[in-house]
């Protein structure tokens, strides 16, 4: 490897590292803000200059060869050293970190707090996904994910962030005009907003299935928690919301909180080979700090 890297154009190594991390030219191009054909030319130039094959090409993307794995270790070591230099001389880390979160946590908890992370790290770029789907960590579609369960297997570092509580909410206007709500059995007579049944990609988002013996169904179905909350705020229906999300809307009041409360957990995960890089480590630490500082905002004692 030492002979192969002599005379190497090290600017190509950044392109190699992103393809190794993401597994595709197009994903690497997005992260590097370059054209995918440029990324491809850089990889070919790197392989020619080293005289080795770094990737096996296939229909789903790019897999590292044995030589590619060796070079990846070099690239990661260089990234760590560059990050340490950034820490020492600029007071923060640089680079791009893609975070994938569920909509509630991302939009209603993290978004109002992300400014501190950006101020402390002027060279850091955050790419933020709140798409309601499972992001494949194994294909490097995200550097950090916040989900309801840790990845079932693979080389990931996962840690529980916090439990959080969910209640049924409605407006006082809706409750004053709707049928009486005294016990859970009364819920079946009410209109609910919820997720589209066949788009619920993780069991933890099935909030209504166990309410009132299975008699509660969403008449107004949407893939967005924000849309469900907007319909509820308009007085059209009831919906289930995390306590910390409902706290942003004072007009929403909890319904039967002493009878019905759900608990879920947030988990934070990162690929094991990236979890300790300076930029990912800084983002993970920031999320931990903000969750810890929020304390009882999540509605549990955990």
C-alpha cells in the first residue's frame, strides 16, 4: 500500500472516501456537491495512479476490494487527523454529517436547538432527513439516525437516548362539541387523525391499534405527524402526540391522560467505523446534551 500511494493525488482520496462510505457515485456526489461523473472520473484516476482495483462495481453500487479496505483505513486516519487540527485551530469540527430522525424529534425538538451546534462548529454542514422511512445505515444513507429501535444487526454503535410519553390530544372547541369522553370506551365515537395504515414502517408508530380494545381507527390518515397535528388544532379530530410535540401548541389539551398514555423510546445509532470520527462524535454528543438538558420535557422520569 505504501508503494501504491507514492505520488498519489491526495485530492482524489476525498472522493474515494465518500464512495466507500455511501456505496454509490450518486450519493457521494450529493455529499461532495459534485457531478456523479466527476466522482467516477476521480475514482478511475485514483485506481490508475495506484495500479490497483479499489471497488467491485455491481448493479446496487460499489463494494470495496481488499486493497480498497486498506486505503479506506488510510483515508479515515487522515480524516481524524484533519478533524483534530480543526478542533485545535478553529474551535470546532468541519465536514458534512447527515442526520436521519423521525419527524417529531427532528422538527419539534432538534430543529429549535441546532443553532448551538452550528455556532460552535462553523465548518460543519448538517444534512437533515425527516422522511418517514427506514434509512439504510448499512448503505451509508445517514451518519447518525434517531429511531424507535436500534438496528437489529450489523456494525453499528447504538445507544438509548430517552423514553418519551404520548397522550391523546384535542382542542377545547372540539371537546365541547363532540360526544362526551369519560372513559376509554367512549373513544370509538370520535374522529381521529393518524398515519396511513400501509405506510406505517415501524410498529412503534402504530399508536391507535391498541386503544379502546381496537375500536379506534384513523378516519383522517396522513404520512406526516405535523399534518395530523394541524388537523387536530383546527378542531377536526383527536390525535396521539408525543408530550414534547404537543407542548408547542398551547391550544391542545390532553384527553383521558389518567387512563391512556403510551411510552416509546428514541435510539441513536451510527456506523461503527464512523461513530468515533470527530464530526460524528461531536453531533452525537450534542444530541445527548440537548436531550439530557430537556429533562422532563419528554414526559417521563427516564
